[in-house]
């Protein structure tokens, strides 16, 4: 839990430190993401953009999302909280990069031996690296295609990690 609090503070702190000097028009975005780092079919995300006055082509972002899904082995509900910091470069067509972590909370039956350890979701997290494309059109519609590289620790094997790739496709609105 200490890691979660530290990560959250590091993620949110820049919003308060640099939020007053922005020159970009659309500082916020709300969007839905399919197959993103929430590890659910669909997640809802809020994003805050931060721009340093010296460069109007680079925008730094902090993202907070929420996903709701079902464990594939026992059909219990789990909740995911993806947090991400990153940047996008460009004017209308953007190169986007991000680094984040997703925290999972759930209600799996931990004593059920038929459920593999990596699918027991009472609490776990994964790390993500995102590189992709972002379009913000003239009507402030946001379209993103950003593949993710996910790194997940497999609990029963100590320091063993599993690497996987997933596609993140997002549609939303900037304001």
C-alpha cells in the first residue's frame, strides 16, 4: 500500500505544481479505452495535460482510469485503477508515450485451488509502457491508438515476471 501512495503522489503532484502556466486550449480529456492497461474490455479515463511555457508542442499528461471486469476463472468482479504519466508531442497528430501502473482489487476466492495464482485478484499490480498515436481534431474529439507493453509479477514464483503486449484504442472528448 505504501508503494501505491508514493506512486499516486508522484503522479498527481505535477498537476498542482505546473497547472497554472498552461497555454494549451484543451487541458482535460475524458475517454473510454478498449483493451488498455486497465486489463478490462473497457475502461473510463480522465486525463490532465500540463504544458511548460517554453515549448508549446510537448504536453505532459497524468491519467487516472477505472475498469470493471470479471475474473475468468471464478467470475468474481474485480476493479482496476490504471495510473499513468507521460507526454505527447505534436500539434494535431501526436506521438504519445507513457509509463504507468495498474492496481487491481477484487473478490476472488483465494482458497480455491483451481484458480491459478496469477488470476487471484484481491490485490495485485502491473507496470505499463505505452507508445502510440493520438489525434485531437478541430472539434476536440480525441482518438488514440497506443499499444502497451505490460509487465506483471507472478506471485507464486517470487520475482518472476510475465511480459505481454496489448492494444489500447481510445475515443473521447477534450475540454
